[in-house]
């Protein structure tokens, strides 16, 4: 997708448990259709659709 986040490298293992560090890879793998949703409701609907296609 066009809104990728940059995954940082940290020396401390404790930072690996931070929310943003755990979420970056998952966010970057989302299709552009999901990321570019015009509203929160649209994002949720598109995310459900994308995740259901993985099962």
C-alpha cells in the first residue's frame, strides 16, 4: 500500500512489545483498498472482507 510505516530497529528487547512495533508489519501488508477507506466504518468493513478472504 502507499501508506507504509517504517519499522525501526531497537537495541532493547522491551520495545519489541510496544503496540506500534507489533503493528507495523501487519499494517504494511494490508491492501491499499483497506488502508484508503474513506471512513472508520468503511475501514472496518474492508478489513473484515480482507481478513475473511485469508481464512
